[in-house]
């Protein structure tokens, strides 16, 4: 793994970012999807399998958390990228916020506001570690493989390895997840 040209996979956007995505799509086979549409998940999985099976295509750069987080932790990885098969080349990225914060709080800043903040920062400094290739072990589930890769990335970047879904910043937690946490806390209080 090295600095290279990559295809991207990510949420389809409107506005300036949408224009940029459409321009990128003319240059390389990227995969864009609508986050809210469940049928897009099947389409993305199919396109991902097709993409990785064609050796002519560039490798796909995937951010498996599915969202931007605040550079202190690694959140739950989406399992879809790990179900496809093939080699995973993990990359740990850790930003140094002393000169400029690269975290984009998309619920607070528009893309143009974020770009302005980035362009007026003193500098954007980050450490990038290209980690050894990882393969899904025989009998290992996609979720276990995703968690193993996530753990390696978190350790290398000095980040906290969390099981939480990064989408919690945009929506309320699922009722089942809340109930599970309440049950754990209740057992802790009871001394079980």
C-alpha cells in the first residue's frame, strides 16, 4: 500500500460537494449512494464486489465508520466493506489539531463554510500509517473481521476503540441499544 490513485465510496451529496463528486466520477469508477435508501445498500454491495473483482480498477478508499468523527476515537465499522472479500489495506490517520482542526461537523457547518475554515487554518497536519494488509480468517464473520481491523487502526493511531455507531451524532440511538445498555447498567448496580 502506498500513495496511489483510488476510487471512492461514499454518500451522494448535493451542492458544491455534489458537483465535485460528479467530476470525480468522470475520471475514475467511484461508488456514490443515498444513505437513506435501503435498496442502495444492495446496489452498493453488488458494485463493490464487481469493482474489487476487476483487476483494472484502482483500489477503493473506504472510510468504514460511515461518518466523520472528532479524531479522538474509532467508531463502529460498517460490516458491508468487510463482506466483499479480498485484501484490506488499513490506514490509520491521526490529525494534529494544534494548527487547524480537520474535523467537519456537518450538522454545524456547510461544505463551503468548512472549506473556508480549512483554507484559513494555519496548517492541517496529520500522521498517516499504512498498515500491513489484512485478510479475513477462515470462519471469521464480517463483523469480527471489521472489529479486528478497527482495533489495529485504533492502536496504531493512539485512538480509543469504541463499539458505538458514529451515526449517533445524527440520530437517536436505537431502542434496543438503549435497553441493552440499561440492562448492563442495572446489573452493575445490583452487583451481578
